[in-house]
C-alpha cells in the first residue's frame, strides 16, 4: 500500500518531483512515481528522463495515499487526463490529502478545490487558483490540500508533506540530516 503517489507527465519539473520523492523516501514513506503518459520513461522540462515506478493503468488502490502533482510546463497535460482528474475529485470529496507545487495548484483551482482555502503557487499562476486566498508563504497546508510556490521551495514542500505523513519528529530528523 502506497502512502504517497507522485504523478509525472511530459515536461514535469524535475527538481520538484525528485526532491519530493527523495525526502519522502528518506523519511520512510512508501512513495511511488506514476506516469500518466502510458510510457514508463517520462522526459522532464530540462530533458532529464525519469523511469516511473508505475504507469497510471497499473495504479493500485490509492484511496489512503497522498496524491502529489509537480509543476512545470507539462502541468496542462493533467487537465487532459480524465482518469487522473476523477481520482483527484474523489480524493478531495473524501478530504484525503492532495499536494501540488509551482503551476500544478492551478489544477486544484480548475477543479474548484481551492475556493475556500489558502494556497500558494508560482506567482504568474495565481489568477488560476480561482478564489483561493493567496499565501505569501512558500508552502501552505489548508485542511487536506498542500501547495507550494516552485523549484526553490521544493525542499520546504517535501518536508511539509513528510510532516503530514510521518509527524514533526521525522520531518525534523530529515531536515537536520539534509541541512535544511
């Protein structure tokens, strides 16, 4: 059973995805990367190819997992993947944990998840958060949704997700280990 699922699409932001997966795994979270492209190898926005643990069609039951979207130019692809959108809708309807960074919080905005929440994203994407209260903080958690601004906030974002999944002590232990 996975505790966290990171969805990858062509042109995802590599630092946001890999740093988050790395920190979660260091903290003992069973986390998987999942390609929504139909291919196991996914090329990021800086032409770095990553081999995903699974493709979307292989996804097991993730009803208890945190679902995570990295940003980057590929964020628009999430809008076109109806099975992923349906999974996000179901998760949100049950107040299950969701997380997104950089441009990816706009997916939550598009789906109406942020209308009564505080959120953060890449500054030029803020108008697409659709009625969210925009936070100046690099990373913010409001109820079941965690959002963050971008590449430079990736470590902060990952540590917040680790805190939510494994508690303050484990997040502090990993932060100390990586000198964050």
